[in-house]
C-alpha cells in the first residue's frame, strides 16, 4: 500500500489551504450570521480551478483525480462549509453527471462553462415527499411533441438561486415506478420556474438553499440525459460520488474543529497548567485525532477506488456515514474543550458543530447510508 501523495495532489491541497486560511476566514462569520452568498469566493475558487477539477481538459477542465478533489474539499471545509457544499454539488453531481452520462453535444455545450465557474450547477432530486425515498418522484416530465413539460416541486436545492444549470430528476411514466424516471438539463431561467424563499438554515448559512417550483416548464427533448427511463439510476450513480465529497467535507469540518481545540488546549490554563495537560482533555483530543485519521483513510480509499474505476458505492456510503459521525463527535468535543467560549460565535467551533449536523442529513442521511451498506453486505 502506498500512502504517499503526488506533487500535484500536494500542490492542490496547499492552494486550497492557503485560500481558505487567508481569504475565507476573513468574512466567514459575517456571511454565516447574515446568510450572505459567497459570490467573491466562488469566483476566486473558480480562478483556482476548483470548479473544473473533475472535468477533462478537452472540455476546458483541469482533469484532476478524485484524491486531489477530496484534499481540496477538506481544506475548504476546515474554514467554510458553505463554500465547500457549493463546490461539492457543482463538481460531484453537476459536472460529473454531465461528463460521465451526457451526450457529446450536451458535454460540448455545458462542460466548458461549468469548468470555468461561469455557470454553477445544481442537482434537483429531493421533493417534499421524496427525500430518503428518492424514487417516489411526484414531479412529472411528460413528453409533448419535441419537448417535455415539467410540473412539480423540488426541495432543499443547494445553489437554486445562483446556478445556471439544473439537473432535474422527474417522473415520465408514473406506472413504471423508478424505471419511468428521467434526468434533464434545465435552464433555471425557463418560463414557469419560480423559487421558494431562501431557507433560514441552522448551518452552512452562506450557501443558498431554496425549493424550486415547476409550472408547465418546457424542456427540449434533446436535454434528456441518457436513455428513456435512466433518470433514477443516473441519480443513484451521482450520489455514490457525491457522498465521497460530503465525507471529505465532514472530514474537513472535524479537522477544523480539532485544530482549533488543540491550539486552545495548549494556551488555556486551569488549575495551574495548560488544559492539554489534564488527562480529561488530552484523551478527548486523542479520540478526536484517531477519528479524523480513520475517516481520512475511508474518504481517500473511496476517492482512490473512483479514480481506479473500481466499484465505490459501498465504501462511499461507509465514508460518509463514518466521517459525518466523526465530524459531529469532534465538533461537539471541541465546543466542550472551549467551555463557555465554545458557545460563542467568534471562536468558530459552534459554527463548525452546526455545519457538521447537516453532513449527517444531506446527500442521504446516515440511516440511508446504513441501508446501502447493509444491502451490499447481505449480498456478499
Ligand atoms: N447505482 C446504480 N443503480 C442503482 C443504485 C446505484 N448506486 N442504487 C440503486 N440502483 C438501481 C437498482 O439496481 C434498481 O434497479 P433495477 O430495478 O433495474 O434492479 C433501482 O435502482 C431501484 O433500486 P432500489 O430498489 O434499491 O431503490 P430504493 O427505492 O430502495 O432506494 C436508496 C434506494 C438507496 C434508499 C435511494 O432511494 C437513496 O439513495 N435515497 C437517498 C436519496 C438521497 O441521497 N438524497 C439526497 C438528495 S441530493 C442532496 O442532498 C444534494 C444537495 O443539495 C447537498
């Protein structure tokens, strides 16, 4: 086993770390407080190539591997998970979905603008009644002449207001269940699309999340991705990779909280010594460090499997399940180590704890990851 990283991977990691620790940190508290979208930062990470990381060079992307991608996401998430989730949905779901499954014409049309970050991508699967039960799609896409007509409501859509490309999952043949579902590339400016209000979230408040309503929205027939009825499998395949991104995000959140707690424990004194010299605190930090290292092994294994064209769906579910639990435990312990200061916004750890919670919920709850893992092992 070779655990060394290439020079290129380390350069990407450094670029992401430098940007996060120099720039994102400046206004992260204000953006979180006021739920301000990170427009400037999205442009800057696009200039760094982080929005075209997984897109091949022939479509103007950077053509990097998934190990580089998770290393970059980890660094961004140490400081700001709002920017990280925009980056993750854009890369792992929108860019990967089009690159891997769309037609040549669709790739030529959409990938260059997604790679440059000129256009942000969003993924519209969840609905009021189809969250965990993703195949219970109520949004319909009925074929009429040379176009589909979309009607329905999508929920919890990351980048709903800022995206220039929507990947929409909808039901074309209700009688066929999941086999009747299709996936479409949709222009968010299409007539008949309206947004619900900005969701006032507990964490990741700087990313924009809305519901999206479709009322007789015409989508050209050529915007369907893949064969008729491929939409549910398309969504499942995308989420396998998406979960590696969210696991990397959770890992970054855990690391961010651990780094702050370690530093604080070396400075803060009680009973005449730095608190790291109290076993109660030292053991907490030991558990936090062990959880982080273990989570990183799973995240990097999942990314490595994807890079090597090996099946990665079960490991990505394990990585998400484990890393998000680690994030929740580590951030909670970090708040505890900071004591009263941990409950105050300026010390950042309470924000990281709020961010950690969301990673256990979106792109498949922890319970859904257990469904996926238990189904896979029962086939072994
Ligand atoms: N790859 C390919 N095909 C797959 C697959 C995969 N990973 N998983 C399932 N399928 C196929 C099955 O083989 C089956 O096909 P056949 O009938 O041809 O054999 C079909 O899909 C149906 O499979 P299941 O019976 O297993 O489907 P299910 O209804 O039991 O659901 C589930 C499976 C894994 C629970 C799925 O519903 C699921 O992933 N739910 C969670 C959804 C989710 O993660 N939502 C997140 C929203 S996106 C988001 O959060 C983005 C954001 O903005 C941050």
